[in-house]
C-alpha cells in the first residue's frame, strides 16, 4: 500500500466508523421503539464525523496552536492575569 493510499484510508476511517456507529444506533433505537432517540444519536455521530473531517483539514499551524502551543489551562491563566491587571489598574486610576 502506498503512502498516499494509506493516508487517504486513515483520513476517512474515523468519519466512516462514526457514521456506521450512528446508523447502528439509529436502527437499534428504531427497532426498540424509540425512533426519535435514534435520529438524535445518528445526528450526533454525523456531527462527530463532519467535525473530525473539518479538524483534519485545518492548516497545520492551527492544529499545532490548539493541541500543542497553548493548552487550555495556560490560556485560562493568561486571561485571568489580564483580568486581574485590568481590575488593579481601574482601582489605581
């Protein structure tokens, strides 16, 4: 298997599995007498599949920023420091 074919297969594996699981949820709920729940679960899995494709298509820099450069706790701390600095300057002025 060539590198390009392998990457293509890996790219589409996650959304395909998400959709297959969503359809299985749908049919199981439908057979159990709860079609509304099945539609909801299928729609959640469709959103997960589309989200995984969109996330994979993001430019490398954006993915790096989200996953590596700025973990959520550091972003929160930076925002907290900024808020505290603003409040201190308001009271001083």
